[in-house]
C-alpha cells in the first residue's frame, strides 16, 4: 500500500481504517504493508483507540472496538493529546503448548503455535530472524501464513522479543505477538503469567492471570496530514 512505503509514502507496517458498526464504538479494518488483511493488530488497536478518543469531546474510560476476530475492550488509564496508555483485553488464546517441528531449507526448528485471533509461531531461541522468519511465515503448515516470534528469556517475568510479521517483515513491535510469546512461555513452563516484553520499539506488559490476556502499552500521536493530489 502506498502509505506504507518508506520512500514514497509515510512509512508504516500497516494502515487502519475506522468504520462504523453495530454494537461497538468503532470497527477496525487494517491492511498490512503488502496489502493483505490481518484479523487484528494489538498495537494497532491501541493506536485506533487513541485516535478515536482524541475525536471525542469527553475522553471515554473504555472503548469497545470491533475486529475481524471479535470485539475487544480497551481501558484508557491515561490519555493526553500526544501520549496515551491503554490496557487491552486481548481475549482467550488458543494453544496447547505442544511444539511443532518444521523442516526448513537449512535446518529443522520447533515452534509453538498460538492463536490470538491471528496466527503465531513462537521460537524460544535467538535465531536469524531475517532468514528463518520468511521461511516459517510461508511454511506449508500455515496455509494462511503466520507471524513468527523469536524469544530470548531474561527471567521468568521478562523477555526480549523480535517479531517477523506476516505481510510486513521484521517489525519494531507486535502486541498480539507479545501475548503469544507469553502464552507459549507459560504453557511450556518457562515464564510466569505476568511478563514484561522488551521489543525494539518499546515495552509491553502482558498479564495472563485470568482466562483472558491483558496487554498494557502506550500509543503516541506523531502527526496528521492529507494526501497531496496534483
């Protein structure tokens, strides 16, 4: 998509369109940089909530946002015009914690599949993200492709995470990926249920104390503009 182009566009992993829909405050429609449409986006939903809250005369304490994988509730703990902090009720993960062995071009690797409304494959190892990421994303085990998380465990309550995002490539942050990494870590006995996730683009706090996962993180307003049509 032209807006995602880092030379002739704005530069982004994806574009979000707010739409009206029954039963929610706003519906999120999102497209990846390659034009494909993911089911939802954990970081994107915080950005949309921040944008939506900025448009209201009175900032709401909660928002319900519709996605292709269901409606999610966002709690707004702090919302300033430039910076907001929000907690998203990310829903129930789908995973059994069992590793899946994949045969790649140069090696075999084990991933733990997790669904957060969109697909993820979690690896507990420091690997060559730019080499293994696209191979796993497009592996035959994942007919709709998958996001890939590479996890370095720092302690039981803190990890470092790199993400190869489906339809994007390596990204600076991924909210659903952070949740998937924690789910895989809990189910495999490697992590506690409350984990700080360090990504290249910042920090997310993931809390899986109840059946649903809570994700807390910031969003920051950068700029606004209009597309120039000569």
